[in-house]
C-alpha cells in the first residue's frame, strides 16, 4: 500500500446497480478521469455518467498538528499530501477497509455504495487514541462528465445551504444537488478554493489530456472519541442522518464476501446489473465507460445469471432485450436503452443465450417462454428482413462489413474498420447452423414436424456449404470469405464451430481446428485475436488511441474467447482435459488481486507478461469464466 508502483495500478470498483458507481485506486488516488467517489448518470444532461464528488480527504488533528490522509497526483510527478504512508492495513473481503496509523491514533475507514440509490457511505472508526482527536474532511468536487475535465472558472457556483449535519451544493445548472452529510453534528467551514493541475496518469498513458482543477468548498470538522464511529454520506438526495449508522450496517450485512475466486466473480457479475426507474433490467457491458450493448448482453448473460443459479435475472433481462429485439425486427423505434441492436450477429447470439437457458431450465420451460421468439427470429432472418444479413441460396449468411465494423472485432481507424470482415463470416455461420438445429429441436418439442423438417433441411444445406466455404487444406477455418477473397489469418472466431452444441464439422475436423487454436492462439488469459504467425500481429495494447485501435484485435488476448475454447476442449476430450482447464482457471484467479480487485479486465496483451488492459471490468469475460467453472463442475460429477 505504501509503494505507489504497487498500489496505484490496483483499482477498486463499487456500484449501486442503478448505473452509478464509485471507483478509485486502493490508496484513493484517482488515476483516471473516470475515477470518483460518487459518479452518477444525469439523464437530464446526456447519456454519460458524471463525476460529482471526486474524492474526500480526511485529516486527523491531535495536539494542533494536522495529518492529511488524502493522496493526489499533481503535475510534474508530485504526490500530495502523501496520506498513503499512514496506511497500515487494507482488506476488501467484504467491504473495502483501510486502517491508518498516525502516531498513537488508529483510524479505520470502510466504504459501501448503497444498493439502488446514488449514495456512497463511508464509516470512520477511531480504534485507538491517547488524547483528544479531531477529524476534518475536504470534499473535492468536479461536476463534469466522465469524458471531460473541469478547470477553474467563474461560472461554477460557490453557493451552498446547510442541511442536517452537512451541506447541499450544486456547481452548475442542470446538475442534481449534491448532499454531503454526517451521522454526527459538525461544523462546516466555508473556505472555497481550486486545487489546480491534478493529473491522471492513466489518461497520459492513453494519449489523452490528463489535467484538471477541482473545487473544494471548504471542510467539515468534528471531534471523535476512541471507539466512536462516524458515517459520511454523499448523495443526490437528502439523507436521514439519524439512520446513517443503521443504513451502513444494513448495507454491509447484505454484501457477500470476496473470500475466494468464485465469490469474487459473483460479486463482479452483480456489478453489471442495471435496474432503471421503470424497472427494466439490463447488463452493462463493462466499467468504467461501457454502456448496455446488445451483443455483449447476450454473450455475457448465461454466465452472469444461469451459471450462478440466478435464473430470475436472466428472464428479467431477456424480457427487456426481447422487447428491444422485437421492436427492431418490426422496424419500430427502440424503447429500450441498448446500443448496437442492429448489428447482424445480435439475433444469432440472442438464440444462443436462449439455448443456454434451455439446457439449464429444460426444453419445456424454454419453449413456453421463448419458443415463439426463437421461431420469429429465424423467420426474420430467412425472410431477409435484417438490413445487413442476407441468406444466400447456399444456406449461408452474408453481411457487408467493408465500410462499417459489424462483428465483435469492431475497432475502427480513420473511419474504417481495422479488420474489414465481410461476406461469409465464420462465427456468424457457426451460430446460424447452431440456431437452425436448436430451433428444429424446439419445433419437434411442440410437435411441429413441418417446421422441424424445414429447419433441418436448411441446416443440412448450411452445413455442407460451411465445410466447402470455410475449411481449408491446412485444417483450420478461414476467418471470412468474400467472393474470391479468403482471409487466411488464423483467428479465434473458428473456435465457435467446435464449441457450439451443433456443428457441421466432423470430430476429426474439430480436433484439427482446436489443435491450431491451442498451438497459435492460446494464452493463460484466453485466446489471442490473431496468431503471431499471421501478418499484422500486434499484441501490445498500449500507446495513443490510434495505436491501440490497430492493436485491439490484432493479437490481444480475450478471456471470453477462452471460455468457448475450454467448452470446445470439454466437448471433444471430456474429462481428460479437466486438469488442463483447471490450470487455465488459475491464470484468471491471479487477476483477482491485480488491476481492478475481484474482477477481470477487458483484454490482455497477447505476449508475456500478459498485462491486463482496457476497461477495468468486462461483462463478457466475467460471464464466460463463470460459465466455464460451471461446465467444469458438470464434467466432474
């Protein structure tokens, strides 16, 4: 904790499942513009999150001497006020807990984010003190979008009003009021100032602007006795200060511990839950900058819900997503807040997610809830009503991705896809074959022999064309085929043809494909997005935005792809690969104490030491690792 090279790369994320979050490093030094103690959506302004309260610096005062426990990085590599040097212990098994020691004073700080309310709660307990002790708290205010910076200006309002045991303030019109209150009576000293040139090194690394000024309206001051606890609340609504201690205890009791790998992943899974005011349920694609995206939702959903026995949440999310999918298929404006519903593989991933539900809950229940939905999606595709998904006479699906990225490999540079995958795309057609076969089983289950026969005939045609189109003489699958142009790059997208329940490949062909994935793509952190033997291999996701865009899918490793790889291993080799897959899981378990504690980042470098990069917590990765753990258990017993 006292070594900043060790502590600053480690981040902590707390969410309230309503879109707001609190995120910083484990020593409370913000290193990203996305960091903040209270970061909330402000739908009246835009579709972004906004940092209201950037940080809260506590100061211990004894015998007239002040010891500030805060930490900020300023321009010129200057850190102040170096409060991390007082940290003696840190624990986040249940809630993040930091213990400070200043001479004879031992102060413990615990943090929780209230479920479904935009309220951060911090409890300070004076564990030990040999003389009279005072605490001061300086709030650093930003009131800006997570994608922007704030700078000293004359527009910012300095007005505040006293509320019960605290103040209410708002820097700019259009923003909600920020309430900062304590469970104990205190004195607020109005001492407005701007703290200038605070620097965010993670933004520097990414080639962005990285400096801002933060406004401090003054400080709160109060006495504290040995053994006493004080709770601080920052919120967009007024708190009942008499109940803050009880509220904090209640929130802590509701938290499940992060005492092992699985529990960490379950906690991470819950952080992606999003419930809106009108009770719609979503899956956030990741933190801190991703929104709800259709493809990510369907890929992550089975692992984040079914694999941890939370079938109810699967059904709630599918109700919201199903409504959005139907609106899209009917050409209506979307009433759900989901991005990229128009991507051509989204209907295919939707059917895959429902297929996982059928395996978990039974065909009868699946048929009752989603049978007509699956049939309607299949008919939507067959009838050619998707604007960018065409069913050719050979039974394969064709899409146009020359000018706009249409697959999960969606990075662009200079307005063009970095990987212009177009024509027949290997995972689209793997998913299509699988969807046809699954839909046929549902048709049979409801005694619709005619539909089942039609679907089986189309699947047979698709399977034959799949083999003649994608399988090459070297035993692996082309990534995409566009007329006479074939992409020889060795990419992980072919693994779906081995991992899915239904595949046109023979066992020997599956083995050949999987062997090449193992030799050229497998890392301890998932599958590389491109083989080192293929031209354009660029495994290090570092540098400015353009440089990272060119590396994003050109060699970086993705854990969610590793989930499908391990499913393919189990499907082919059964129990003989259990120990191998368990060893692969250890590579992810190590990540629980790196990057963002207790979760999995977006991607990793494709070369050792496989450094985690991108978003600090990524739903598809967490979901697929949970699904792999469930598969392991099923094959064991």
